[in-house]
């Protein structure tokens, strides 16, 4: 694992030439003050830097021109700047702090995700989140082509390109959002009010992140304080109809010398809503609340950010279909997180250095109630663990090549899963109960090292490559499967060739290999889950992939079109299959997922812009039966118009999904549907903003997913939010 990166670096240094240029510049606010701790990235290239205390930045080597620079401040406000050719003098960019500057950056920009060249990248800014008014994270990302969601409600789990159930990695401020749910990470405790942005990279991310990133990465970024921009922010909102939710959030950001400090608190309360037929969506209520503290300091050492988040979810119900008498609820979902990040300037030949650390605690309880003629039964589980991670990376220039290398360690420690089976009578009184242990104590440590390189082949083409080696150790004490330990080793890699044709078109061909190791619960858990009784399999082997990606991006001025195609082959697929009300795991031969996606956006006039996206995919086993896979979305498209003039803006969107005639083994046929959403925003004063939304305006009736026990989606929903930001 050490010899391969060393050999790659040697080859690249021999091939490279010593002449490289840098793009130097300064970001200023509209009052001419320097904009410190602002992220500057290059659309279509996996590179980003932060400005120093004077607003200066340097990108080495410089971009391939013409280039689009994406500038994102600590609060998520985003602006895009077209650079036609190498500037003759240091670049100077002036940015404001108003919402009118915020745009959607599609197909090519996710500044805080390490992704290979052919990945499709999108960023949802605060303005996007305000327009979408998502109750849960999965609601927001489901508007991106190729991204789906399961279950619905607070337990809804997002996935990318059909690679669900632990194959899509979710990050929160650079830290993994881990869970022992078989469906994958939902981050149900995250309130979108707290986020500066949601970044999505569609495509293999195993070289940068190891296991769980086969489909891609979803990065949730909290707002960061800025010492030069103290402010008080609040939102109070209500949704009614299909969803019944009341919310309140507030943040105060101030400076203590050169350190920016932010304190925030938020809470929401949701009741059962209604589907498009006017019937109650059973078990769709929830409550959550949380507090956060973050600090940011910019100095000669770089940018240092530390954060503490404490979030509590209570009585998070799983939406149920009307004909399913069983009810599932998560009485408790707790997440405590301490994160530290350092973005430092380079020294001794290194261009930059980044360090991320994370320590946290996660707890989730579950009650699954099954009524009978004389009462019923309740199967309960209580899962708790400690998590820790550290990631260090640096990049440097060797000849004409840009090299990034690093180490990445993630651990889940002291996992325990306690069970209780109770019987209650017709009056709801507990008649008997039995306690047991599903997992007494289990640990998993994933240690990896990686290197990637970017080497120009001429003025208009370049190659990229990456390698990673991982060792995953898992240990279980007690429980149904007894004492045992397992160790897996895996290599990941990618190679890509990129060609620029003219000044507007960039195409990339990419080959990648990835892997996913079974979770502790996949192997060692035996007990209730949100959809039935699940039994792990300690003999599971890691699944591996061979992934082919192609992309073509065209952009000119304010218009862009991006096209993506992919073919993913999975070996030793870890499959969840169902027998009656019980679920089991097995390695199932080979499978294949293929698809295409398109995104386009542009201005239709001074006040009007449009965006369109579409996706088609298909997944099946590679045996003679060609059985369809679960979690593959039917053909779908979304068209959006945005109008803005003065203090008002209006957005209208229509989302369309075709019929799903090829359900997977745990799914049923699902009819197609179309849903219409409208959002209106009015800046009442310089500090106050009113937002009105109408979701599923046509009251369409459809299932949230193709799962055989999926609930109907919320019907027509109306919402209003009053938001305020009072700056010094």
C-alpha cells in the first residue's frame, strides 16, 4: 500500500515538466472589506481553497480556461464568476451578501467533496433550500437527477443511482453519518435550517472515502461563523395539508477578537398528514430539536473550525400504508458530534494541508407494534455506539502533476443492541416481556491510505488516477452469533481521461473500482427492524464494483448542459431478501446497474431562468434470470422556471415519474405520477423575508417508493415561513 503511491509519484514526476502557473486573487465584499474564510472552487475540477484573513487565495496549478470560479461564503451564499483566460494581474472578485446572488450550481460543482473527474456534482444553496422547503434532507436531494429516497417521513433514506442500503455515503461537516439501520443513513435528526448547503456527487467515491461510497456522496454542511459578519438569524414556519409541521430556528453569530462564534437552536413538531386522496398518512408524525455551537478562526496557520452539535429526535414515526396494521416508531434518535477541521497553507513543498477530526455518540431506539385480536406484541431495540474518525490529506506539485495523498481512519466502537419483546392486552397493558441481547459489544475500524494525481497531456487533455488501500476489522462479543472477529482488505482505484473541445465542451471517460464492507448489523444483528424481523449473516463477504462513467459538460456564459452515462457491475452483491415478515442477508452473485442523466440550465431573459433534468436507469442480476434489483428508480424528469425581479421571486417546478413495471424482489409495481410545486419569496425589508410554498399542487396520489409496504406520499401542502437576518 506504500509502494504503489511511491511508484505513481515517481512516474508522474519523471513525465511532468517544472513550469506551472497559479491563479492568485482576492475576494472582497461589496463594502471593499476582505472576505476571509470563503471557499473558492473550480466548476468541473475537484479542487477548492479557502481565502485567508485578507481574502487572498491561490490555486495551483491554475484552471483550464475558460473557467467558472464558484465562490461560497460561510453561510452558503454562492456566486459564479466566468474567467475567459489567464488574468494578466491578480484576480479581484467582489461578492455581496444578499440572497439574490445565490444560484444553483449544477452538474459540475461540489466544493467540499473529493470526487473523481466524471462525477456529476450539484450544490443546493440556502436559496434552493428556502425554495424547496424540505422537511427532511431526503426531500431536498430527491430533486437531483439520479437521487432517490425510500420510506418517506423522518426515516427516509436517500440513495444515488440505485445504490441504496449503505452504498451511498452521507457526511455531516466532513464526518460520516453512520447507522446500523439496514436501509442506510437517513440523518433524520438534521434540520435543514442549520445547513449552509447540501452537496451531492454522483459517481464512485471509494478512492477518497473507502467503503459505502459506491453510488456517491451527500455532504451536509452546517453554517459557519465569520468574525467579520456578525448577525442574528431566525426562521419560523408552518406547513399544513399533506404535511403538518411547525418549526422554529434561531442563530446568533458574533466575534470574539479574531474568532467567529455561532450559537444556534432549533425545534420542529410534525403531525400525521394527508395523502392525495384526503386520507390520513398513518404514523407520519415526529418531533426533533437541537443546539449547536461553532467557532472559526483565520490566521497564518490557515482556517480552523470547531463545532459541537447535539440533536434529539423523539417519536419519529415510519409512515405506513392504510392496509398495514403494524406500526413502527423510533422513540429516540440522538446524535452528539464534535468536529474539528483545519485547512492550512502548505510548506516544505506541499501546496496545502487539510485535517478533519470527529468524535460522537449515536443512539436509536425502535418499537414495532403488531396488533392481534386480543391485544398485540411490541418488539423493541435500543442501539447505541461511539464513533470517531480522522482524515489528513495534502497536495503538492511534482513536475506538471498535482498529487493529493492522505490517510483516513473511521471507527464505530462499543456498539450494543438490546432487545425487548412484550405482549400487551386489549387495554394496552403489558402482560409479559422478555429482554435479550442482539449485540453485546461490537467494534469496526476502517483504516485506509490513498493517493490521486492529475497530469496534463497537452493544452486540452489530461489524465487523472487514484489508488486506495483499506483494512477493515470487525469484532463481535456475545449475542446470537457469539464471539468472532473478521478482517477484510480491499483496494479501490480510478483512472480517467478528459478532453476539452473548443472553449465550451469538456468530456471525460472514467473507469473505477470500489468496495463496500458489511456493517456490524449486516453481520451480527438479529432482531426487529423498521419493516420486520431481520437476521444478519456473519459469513458475508465485501461486495466490489467495476464502474464505467462518462460525462460531457458544455457551458457558455450563463447556460450549461451536462450529460452523464454509467455502467456499474457489482460482484458478491450483499442482498437483503424477504421471507414472510422476516429479512435475511446473502451475497448474491453479480448485478449490473446502468443509466443516463442530463442537466441543463440557462437564462431566458433578464428576470427569467430555467432548469431541466432527467434520468433513466435499469438494474438487474447478471444471471440467466435477469431479475430486477430493488431501489432502481423509473424514468423521471423535472422542469423548473425561476423568475426574479426586485424584491420578489417566483419558482414553479413539475416533477414526473414514469410507471415502474419492473419491481425488485422486495417491491411492487408502481404507477407513474406528476407533481407540481410553486414557491414565492418576498423581501419585506432589508432584514425580513416572507416565503410561501404550495407543494404537490395537483394533489397527486402516489407511493413514496416501490417498496411493497410503502406509504402514500403527502398530498397538497401549503406553507409559510418568516425569515429574518439582522446584521451589524
